[in-house]
C-alpha cells in the first residue's frame, strides 16, 4: 500500500490511538475495505459508468437491510443461548458443591459411627 495514502495514515493513527495490534482481525477487515476502495476507484477511472438507478440502489439497500436483520437475530439468539449456558453452569456448580459437602458430612458421620461400634 502507498505510504502517502490518507486512508493508510488514518488507519495507522487509529491503530496507535486504540493500541490495536497488527494481526488483529479488525485490521484484516480494514485491509478488505482498502482493497475494495482501490478496486472501485480503478473501475470508476476505467469506465464512465453512470451511477446506479434509484431502483437498483433501493433494492441493494433492502437486501443489505434483510441480511443485517438476519445477522442481528442470529447474534441475539447466540448471546441469549450463551447466557443460558452460563446460568446452567453456575447452577450445576452450586449443586456440585452441595453434593460434595453432603458426601463429606456422610463420610464423617459413617466414620464416627464405625469408630463407636468398633
């Protein structure tokens, strides 16, 4: 990438500001955006294509809206399931503690009874 590119400089400043490592997945996403921007610039320079019609633009936005709603719903379901899983683990761990304490108490009681009988 060009070192004098304003986008490269802005991303570098953003990385330093938020202490983001070079191998971070967000940097990979920004690289894809950068590649897209460069590729789209080449297409715009190569052809004098007219901007998309309102209907094309509208259908694209509606498609993105449907996909983002599906993604948000899936993410919401995943977060809810993870929360339920966390609560289940806490409950099971609490039950384990009670069972271990009861086992230790029963063992002590059996030990005391054996000691008195013998």
